[in-house]
């Protein structure tokens, strides 16, 4: 009996030693080739080629991707016994590990994102009683929240009803973000480092400046990124009036989640056969005094803050000659009945719009 135990122990230590040596050796092998050796696995070839032509071309694969012993053994098992994939497919756990690597280089952008609403956690989104009592959770929620989650909504949240109480079936995800960097940024893409690109002269964009190469929307179903410039910007209406919408291509990413919806049945818009209306669904297309402005004309790209945006135009462009930040809109108070996205002069001037009080100097003459 004892020789068998000794033999088993030796065998176990031998296997563990070979695994450690193999893992260490493979790490040196991949690093020595500056990523080119990773391309020896056929599903990684395209990603490696794009990475070398991207702003991250000087980085090592391991600078962004963590490869533990378990990961490498899993890769070996898949290639020997499994069905090899056609391309690299990131899992939720892979993306979470990459986020810390993003933070190490892009500290300012990470801090800005973390302070904004796009860093909302799984707990905040999927256990929100106000939302869950009015609308039942479904797999389509993952289109914008939890794009990399591996499974369906039943694998994340229970019970599946509108009465609750709801709990995450994977508690480890409670404080993890539902919209990680990779939701809106495509890392393996061609392009130049941002420092070599010219920045737009103005943040108030109607036609739109050049789009960063990395800006793209990750489609969960296709498991692919689609460039911002290739995404459509919808045609929207305010009643029967067709709106002027900024052609800024960066908005293509915004509209993938902040999208309008068809008119509700029995609504005025449906009865009049009006087309998609601004302000429906999660859409925030500006109308009224701000018609034609781009989303990013006011909103910071990472934390979505618009607190500093008014100073780009106001009060010099205020017809009332007042500080617009103090007007009765949702900018000044969230309880205001006048949404800053849709406010019109007539909303406050119910008895007629007064003549402009701007002086020639304030008009730039």
C-alpha cells in the first residue's frame, strides 16, 4: 500500500512540476516573440496582427491579458480535446482582469469612468426594485448591461418575476461593472496613438470631428466590435417635425443603448402615424433650443458629466440675457419640469417669447 502512495505522490509532483515549467516556459516563449508566437494558435492570428497595427503595438500580449496556469491548461485542453474556436472570445472573468490593466495606463480616463453612471454595477442594475417591478428582466438587458456575461438572465438573477425580492445567483458579480471599457472601446484595431492625432478645435460638434480609432460598440450576439463611424444614426421626429440631428459619428455608439422606440399603441404619435419620436425609450436626442447638438457636445465621454458644458456657449448665447445655469431646467434641479434635453423657449415663456436682450457685444458683433 505504501509504495503505491509514494508512487502516486511522485507522479502528482511530477505532473505539477511539468505544468509549472511548461507555464513558465510558455510565458517566456510568447514574450520573446512580442506576441507573434501567440499567433501560432490560429484563432489568435487576426488579433495579433491588428494589435501590432494599433496604438498598443508596442505592448506585450501579457500587458493586457492575464494568463494563469489554469488559463493555459484550459487552452491546451481545448486544442487537444475540444473544438478549437475561429477567434478569440473573451469571458466576463477575462474582461474584469483586463480592466485593472486598462487602469494602469489610462488612469485619468478610468477615474472619470468610475465616477460616472457607466460604472454601474450588476447589483445596482439587476436588483433595482423600481425597475424590476415595472419591467421584467430579459436577456436583451445584456445588450447594454453585462455584454460579456456568459449566460442568460436566468443564470444571473432570480426570481424571474416582477414581485421579487431579487438576488444575484453569482454574488461575486455584485460590485463588478456592467459596462466595462471594452463595451465601447475596441483594443485590437488599426490606428495611431492618440498623442499623434489632432484634437478637434471645439467640443460643440455638429458635423463631428474625427473619431478615435478605438471607439466602437461591442455587439453581444455577434461577439464583435463595430466601429462608431459604421453605426447608424436614427431619423427622429418631434411630433410630425423631422429633427435636425448632429452627424457626429461618435453618437452612433450612444444610440446603440440610448435608443428611441416605436410609438406606443393608442398614443397620439401612433394614431397620427408619426415616426420614431425623440425622447422615447432611453433616447435623449436634443430638441428645442438645443436641436442639432451632438451628445458629446455637452457630455464628457467617460463620466457623462455635463456640468461644465454650458460655459462653452452661455451666457453669451442666451437670448434672455440670463445665466442659463440658473434657469428652471433639470440642469439646475432634477425636480424641474423642463428637461434640459428638450427645453424650448415657450416652456417658460407661456405668454409669448420676449425680444432678445443680447447686446451687439454679446452677439459677437
